[in-house]
C-alpha cells in the first residue's frame, strides 16, 4: 500500500458555508494548543479546513500556523477515518510552537475525538 501525502482540493473545506456548518453542528474537542471540530458527512470522503483568528497575530504569523496545521494533518491523514469534516483552529500557544508540538496536539485531539482508524 502506498501512502499518499498530498492534500487534494476535494479534501479541503473551502467555502465559508462549509466551515459554518462544521462550527454549528459539529462536536468540538480542545486542548491548550488547538480546537478540533468534527462533523460526520454523508460522503465517503474526509474533508478538512484550517483556521487561525486575527487575535493570533499578523498575516505572516497566521499563515505560518495554518501551514504547520496542514503539514501535521497531511502526514497523518491516512490514520483518520473517512466520512468526516474537520476544522482545525489554532490557539495562541501554537504561535511559538514547532511542527512536533503541532503534530502531538493534533494526534491527541484525534484520539480524544475517536476519529483514528484502526491499525488492523
């Protein structure tokens, strides 16, 4: 089996309407670094969106944070079940964090949300 480390356009939430649906109807899980919103969808696909609010800093800081979130998700997307929409929202402590901390926080929330696929 070949692992795919790409993040395709159809695997992302792009429209504001999609984000709002996940925020409104989804279940949220949080730790000090991240907030993860999870909403089951009717398709067999897994879609993800990334957000960083203006309170986190300048556009440069927010874009760096979203790049880190995308990278953490991209490496572990094969471990997450299909049929869910996810939104990852960064919090203030992540501004100074590296990829390892972001990945650890992301995997912790995925385990808490029970969206990790079985390894067997």
